């Protein structure tokens, strides 16, 4: 599988970005706090069945609850799942 771009949402991810770039991947930061474009694209990919990911119930709940420009994770355990690299998904 080829990736066009791998993104992270925090400046603390610089080491991961550097590692990916060193391995030949295109990687950068990308903030979704300023407008809903990223969420709108994600939602449309879900509707179009272009999203590939493994079953992750917490992700389903949180995606259904996205409202507005800022996303706050409802629980610490959910937020920790994101920090662990889950959920991983690809939009085709």
C-alpha cells in the first residue's frame, strides 16, 4: 500500500515525522482545529465507503459525536487509544 502523506496533529511528533521522512515517507503536521474541512472529508469518505480501518467501537462513537471545529475526547481512555497509534485508518 502506498501513502501520499502521513500526518500528525502535534508538534511533539517531530521525532516520528523525522523517522518517517528518513524512511522515505512524506510526513508533516496537520491541524484540524481551525475549520471542519478535514472532518467533512472524513465523513464523506465514510459515506462513500472509502475508509479502511479495523473495527474500533470508541472511534465509531467519537466520529458520530463530531460537532464544530474543536474535538475533545470524552474520556481519558479514549484519548490514550489515539496516542497509542490506534485507530489507524486510510482514506482512499
